[in-house]
């Protein structure tokens, strides 16, 4: 052996990029795991491939492994035909906001969600759908309906109060006039009785 040779490269920039990528992935994973709303990723035909804890809890399962592999049309949507309607947008555009559909709990109980979704592609350029699902939207809708009902009842209460107030004013006037008439009648009653008797005596025929 008379020597050695080698090729040396400065990989500092590559290491920095790799470290930044790992931090970005960790940050994204933390965001997904701790998000207060559901996040779900599906294949174009509706197979769930990723779900965060909020979505798992929303559907009534205990782990992501139970949810992965579920079919959106049959296992998640309350009515299977709604899935086709809800995803028709992806054939014409890349994203959509404010979709309201009925999903079902693991035990079959329906609930309403609101979803923002957009088309994503994996490294092989295969399309999929990533959705952000707002949990508890059925409860929010119920609260909004209760609020509207309360506002309606408050309007009825004010209307009834106004009518009662106006009627009370009219009733006060009627009672006041009634008291005046009664007092006047009481003062003139003896005179009226005497006059009536006198007229009877004058007009009575002789016996």
C-alpha cells in the first residue's frame, strides 16, 4: 500500500436542510395531533389513510388504527349517497369550504359536521382529499336554533307586554268613566225617584 484517495464533500447545507425538514415535520405532526378540530385524509375513492385524535374521538373510536381503512361512504357518512354529492367539487376545483353533511358515530348516531377540504397529492402525484372537519357542529346548530327560538319568544313577550299595557290604559279610562257615571247616578237617584212619584200622582185617573 503506497497511499489512499477519497472524495470529500461539504454536506453542511444538506444537514441544515434535513434538520429543517425534521423540525417542520415535527411541527406539522404536533399541529395535527393537537388540533381542536378533526383532520382526515382520504384516497379519491374514499378510503381513510390518516386521521388525527380529534377526528377519531368525533367518530367514537379509540385509536387512529381503528379509523384507518374505513370507507367514507359506508362507514362515515350517514347516507352513502351524500358522499358523492359532497365530493363532486374535486372534479372541477382544488378546494371547497363550508360543506355541511351528516356523518354517523361508531354506534350509528348521526351528527352534522362542517368541512373545509382540498385536493392533495402524494410524492407519486396520486391525488387525495385532505379535510378539516369542525367538530360539534350539530351542537352549535342546536344552540343557534335555541338562540333564535329564545329571540322569537322574547319578541312575543314584548308584543304581549305592549298589548297588555295599552289594554290596561284603555281599561283605566273605562273604569274612570264608570266611576263618574256611578257617582253621578247616586247623586241624582232621590230626585229622580220623587219626580217619578209626582208624575204618577198627577197622571193617575180619579177614583
